[in-house]
C-alpha cells in the first residue's frame, strides 16, 4: 500500500520548518541541503519544486521568524503601555525563544552582500521593528521617539547576543534597566 504524497503546502512547510530549525541551531552555512532533505524526509526534486535553492530556504526561514515576531507584536497590540509590553516582550524572547541569538543578525553575518534577498529581508524586518518601537516610544511621550527606538533596537541586539553568550538570566535586569534609561521611564 502506498501513502499519498503530502500536499504541496505541507511539503513546503515541512522543508521550511526543518531548515529553520537547523539553520537557527547550527548556522546556515554549516547545514547542507542534503541534511535538510534527510531530516525532512524529502527528495531533492520536491525541494526544487518549492525552493530555487538553499538561499530560498534561508529566506523562508527568515520569513517564518518575521511572521512570528509580527504575531507577537500584534498580540501585545492591545496593551495599555505598548512600550513596556515591547520591552518585556524582548526580554521574554531572549529568555524563551531566541536563546542562540538573533536569527536576523546570525543570517546577516553569513550573508554579507547587502543586495542579496536575505539581507533585503533583514533590512525590511529591522525597519518594521524600529517603526513599531518608534510608535510605542511616541505613545509613551518620548521627546525623540526615533532616537529611543534606535537605542532600543541596539539594546535588543545586545540582549540577544548577551543572552546567548552569558545566559538570559544574566542580562534580563541589565536590559530592562538600560531600556528604562533610554526611554526615560521605568520599564522594569
């Protein structure tokens, strides 16, 4: 008895999910396509029906990350204090989800060409995230919301790296204190 082939969307999703997991845990360039195919239980032909190559898998990985972060922001959208919600969301993300650093920073380190699809997606994500923080800072009454947002993005980047290298429990308070100082309000 043969098993029917997985629907196209299921195959694409399984490849993207497998690649995403491996890329985040082990690094993009250290994971080969053959490994992704083996762990996903897919053929090379199936992969090429859905992705033009490994870089397309990397883009799919980052798109998944982008969607997840956008969903977190949307879920916190009804908060009476969006800036506090954003800062605590970052601290929680460092501790629970992105324990090996920022997937966008990690990918940027492996794709130095700013014209690549990977780097364009990273730039789009970061601009969106900076915009979210700018709006939150403006809502909190910051005199220069763009500057506050830029500093919070930098602090987020540092917290993700510090959380990976030193452990989230060791950076949480420092991150919250620094974010409070930047925003000019107690966010802890």
